[in-house]
C-alpha cells in the first residue's frame, strides 16, 4: 500500500505524467472504438517518440492505452454491431440485440461498469502477487494446456447464436476450416492459396498470409447488419432502435454477480498466459456464462449477462498480461511486447530484478493502470452520452457511414484490397446465415481460436514426439480435454432429448 500511494503521488504530482495519462486514456478509448485501427495502431505510431521520454512516462503511457483501448471497442460493438477489436466481438452477441430492443443504455452501462470492475480487480491482484503468479503460470501452462483450454472453449460455446446445436457446430467447423487457409505453422507449407472455382484456376499469394479475422468480424457483424436493416426497410417492418441512457440497476448487477466473478477469474487466468490475452479471455468468459446459465437459450438475443461476461473478462486480462512481462520478461501480446521494447530502449530488462532496480517505475505503472480503469467509468459515461444519440440518425444516412468506416478498418489492417473483398463476402454470407439459423459468431469463434489452437497443437505434438496420449500425462491438460468431451456429449444428449420431448408434445 505504501508503494502504491507513492506511485500515485508521483504520477499525479508530475504535470507531464498527468498530461500523458489523460492523452493515453482518451487516445486508447478512441482508437479502440475504430474497427481495424485499434490501440496497437496508436502504440506503433507513438513508439518512436518514447525514445525522448523518461522511462516511467513511456511505460505508464502505454499501460494506460492498453487499459482504455480494450474497453473502447465495446461502445461501437453495442450500438452498431461493429467490434472495435477482436476482444469486443463477444460483446456484439448480446450487446447489439439489446440496442435493437431499446436497451442500449443498459448494455453500455453494464459494459462501462464491468470493464472498470474487471480492470481494477486485475490491477489489484497484479500489484499483490506478480512474481508468485507469473512463476506458477509459466511452469504449469505449456502448449499442451493452452491447446486443451482452447479446445474446452470451443466445446462449451459451439452453439452460441445458432438455432440448433448441429448448426452451431457446423458454423464452428466452417471457422476452423477458414483458419487453415495460409501457411502451415510447422512446415511453412502454403495451404488453400490456389485451386479452381467453377472450372477457373486461381492463385493468390495474398492468401499465403491467411484470412485475417478483423475483415471477417467486420463483414459478419457490421456489413451483414447493414444488409439486414436494408431488407427490413424494404419490407417496411424496421423499427428504429431507441437512444437510451438508463444504466442497469443494482438488482440487475446483483443478479449477474456470479457471472462477473467467474469472468473476472477467467480473464485474469487467460491474461497471465503468454500469447493468449484478452481475446481468448472474452470468448472464455462468454462461453462459460452460457454454460452455467439456467436460461442459455436467451444468449445471443439480448441477455445482459452476455455483455457482463465479455467485458469483465477482457478487461481483467489487462493487468494480468503485465504479470509475466514484469516478473519474467515474457510479453503476453503485441502491446506488452511494445512495452518490453520501451524497457529495452531505456536500457532495462523486465524480470525479477526490475522490482529491485526500478521499483519506482513499476509502481507508477501499477498506479496508472489502477486509476485508468477507475476513470473508464466517467469517460465511458461521457462517451455514451454523446455517441448514443447517433442512433437517432436515420439509417439511410447512417448505413453509408458504417460501410465506409468498416471498409477503412479492413483496408488499414494490412493495406490489402483482398481484406476489403473478404469483408464484403463475409457480409453477404453473414446475411444469409442469419436467415437460415446458422451462427456468424460460431464462425468467428472457430477462426480466432482455430489459429491459436493449431499453433498450440503443433507445438504440443512436437514436444510429445507426436504421441497424442501425452496430453493425458499432464493433469491440467487431461482435465480440460475430458471436460470438453463430456460437455460435447452432454450437449448432444440434451439436444436429442429436447427433440424427442418436442415431438412427444406435438403428438
């Protein structure tokens, strides 16, 4: 507590530090809300300027950008079905349906509050137990456990947003197949970058890099939503969403307290693991909310617990991601890798000695992340009061803006037109998926987790000399795989029983 108070006084007693704190908070939130141009873009632009900054100021700035950037994408995800970043994609599943039902304020209020709660809790644990937790996580979790965790995540959330279990699994498998396009992670062999369609041969070196999930997310959620709303207008049955600023009540928060606590734990747990971070945390939090809910059929249709689970989990991962970086010198993601670069620019190496040699720098960073997460409540409320009124704009004027923003986001990712074409193709496919009961969320889930899972599986098999039974020699991996298999079997059994019961009632 003495160190934390000292870091806080140092932070707010320095005008330059206060200015950088405010700029990082606002900049991260704004860049996080723009699809395709996220906090990593801001970090890449600012990184060269950190050479002339003092080390505490530079590390603090990027830590604040990390906290506010993860939250920023929730606003556009809820209001316009456009996730600002991959970790906000699960927020779309229930956040946007709540907007359609006139509950946008309630959804954003939950996102703001839970983002702050998850981030603050993560920062507190980060300050209290960084060396101890980081050491355990790196020792206990290798590629085998990471693969098992991803497999479990796929198993428990395969049917999200689909009419039936079978359509949900088909959607996930489609995402997994799309994830294999590109270069093989083991041998570097190109896959599915050439072939023939309708008798016409094609070959594209652009596909050697794979299908990026950002254009797919923009297509499935933003573009397909524009098509869906345009169809509703043509049919004359579209109802304009109501701009609403009513935050959830204490009773509603109390009803989702276990979802919040579970997502907090899962987010923190996923954030500690190097290379995993907030994206997997958000999907795990959401999938477990569905798994433990008494009314899982309400998810994907405007369930407050879905927004709570996603936003609590992804913000809980922010503080946790700093633990392996500071304690062991292992960056957990792209932005923490930039922070590690800042340490090295200023002649320091993250690791156990950083707490002895530069404790003032560490505690300024800890204090900045704590206060940044608290400030999310105020800034999120302020942002909501301005952005939510965009819902009052007629859709015929709003649609071109959404398409333009999505197109810029898709192209800015890699400066490739192929990403723009992928986005519009995904939008057309997503439009028909909605009308046939398949799950766009399942495809995105399969695509994002498929890439992570394939890489972890390849590393695992190499470490185990290609003996699959080696997974069961590691207790954590064995437990997660068995739990995933049992989840699949039980979901199939429940689906079959449900159909039999429905048939009996009809008879």
